[in-house]
C-alpha cells in the first residue's frame, strides 16, 4: 500500500444481544466513539444456535475502528456494565487504515 496515507488503529468487535443496541450506542458515543458499524448476525456459541431472525433473541455485531486508548476505554466500560448479565463477546485486532483522518 504505497502512496496512500495510512495509520495503525484497533478494530474492536462486539457480538451481543440485539436488545442492547440502543444502550450500547449511547455508551460508546458517550465514551467518544464517532463512528461504528452495526450488523445483524447469527451463529453458534456456548448458548447454542442464535439466528438473526429471532427478534429479541437475535445478535448484533458492532465494529469500531479507533485508536488504542479509546478501544481500551470502550472495552473496560462494556466489560464492567454488560459481561455479568448479558451474552457478549469482544475482541480487538490491529488494523492498518487508509484515510487515517477518519479514525481517531
């Protein structure tokens, strides 16, 4: 990828219950997340099969590209507030982004 501006950021992915979407959006925006992508997802985990068409039982995937300090703040807050009582998994990977001015 030569010739284009690029920078290292974190991709934070959250898979959780769709009924948490509104609360999660409020949480991450309050922490300073400016942009995110939310998708309906389905799959199998320790709770069994979960289909995206199950309404209140469906899952969402929230993806956030941000700098390391913001990723750490979001992870900490979501762990504190949701891990104990909700089906939620999160992971972070290093990514290289083009147009780094779009991602803090």
